[in-house]
């Protein structure tokens, strides 16, 4: 396992417990912002929720070459 770990989440995980992620020792959280031409419907809420944790957060774009 790597020394620094963290999951990524998207709109498919609407009830992800970020406090539990931090308590488990993870250091970061990746949050999907876009997929193809669409914006994740939960990105804003997930981004704001991550601010209340000690996790480093980053947004990512999921590229869809077919769209």
C-alpha cells in the first residue's frame, strides 16, 4: 500500500462519509467534476463537504472521447 492514500468519488456515491474517510487515515479525496460534456450533479455539494474535513481535495474531469 502507498504511504498516502485517498479515494475518488462521483455522483454515484451521494452519501459518502468524508469524515469516516479522514478518520481511516486517508489524506486526500478526488471529486469528479465532469464526464464528457456533463457536469457532475453532486460536485458542488461533495466539494463543499470535503472542505469541512482535513482531507486535501482535488477535482478531476473524466474524459469521454466518444462524446
